[in-house]
C-alpha cells in the first residue's frame, strides 16, 4: 500500500507516471498510424500552373484489386468531369465548352518504380506534362486541365513511361454547345 500512497495528487511521482502514460498513448497511436499506412492509402498532391496531379497507392495485399495477374504492366485510362474517392465519376469523350475543367484518370499496374507522365496534347502541340513516381504495384493518378472556351477541337493525353514510350493514349473532343 505504500506504493500507491506515494501518488498524491500533486506528488512528483504522479506527474511522472502521467507523463509516461501520455507518452505511451502517443507512441501507440503513432504505431497504429504507421501500421495502418502499410494497409491503407497514401495520398500526395502536386499542383502545377493549370494541372493537378494526385497519386494514391493501395497496398492492402488481401484486396483482390491489388493482386497482379500478369508481370506485364497494364494501364486503364479515361477522361472524367471529376474524381471522387480516388475514382472517376464518369467517362467522357465529348465535352461542351461550357465545361472549364477536365480530368484524366489512370489506373497503373505493374509499373512500380517508374516515373510516368500525362502528356496533354492540343492541336499537335504538348501544352502540359505532369509526371508522377509510381510507388506501388497499383497506382491511381489523375491530372486535370483548365480549358478556355475557344480551345475547341481534339485533346489527347498520352501516358508516357520512364523509357519515353507511350503506353496508352485517350482523346476527347471539346466543342461548342451547338456543335
């Protein structure tokens, strides 16, 4: 009983014990966050003049979406009007020029360790290039482009790997509402 008696409300022993307990709670919370990061998602965002890039990695090995079915890289890509919860909300190939922003979404698999770029091409000229490092076996990325109403015509985004090879490309048409 003398051990507990030494922990009076203002005793230095009690203050020390509270400090140790607080440190343990913080340490356990930090460890849970580190462990959770290994099995959840990591998000980084980079903003460039008119392009936005967000990359997310899913690393949960028990998720069937993360199991590679082939050693060959694969790319799924599409244009969308928005990305929510790391997924495109729609797929568009024709966009009216009253829409001022478009996103290009890519689901990259088997490209871990590479730097991959979205190359935005309009009227035969590269108008933007956004690079991302692929840091996992499945890496979802998207970039966006602010559009002016007079940029009518076909837009293409090429997905370019570390070797400079175009591994995929998609095109959308930006047109006047009455066209």
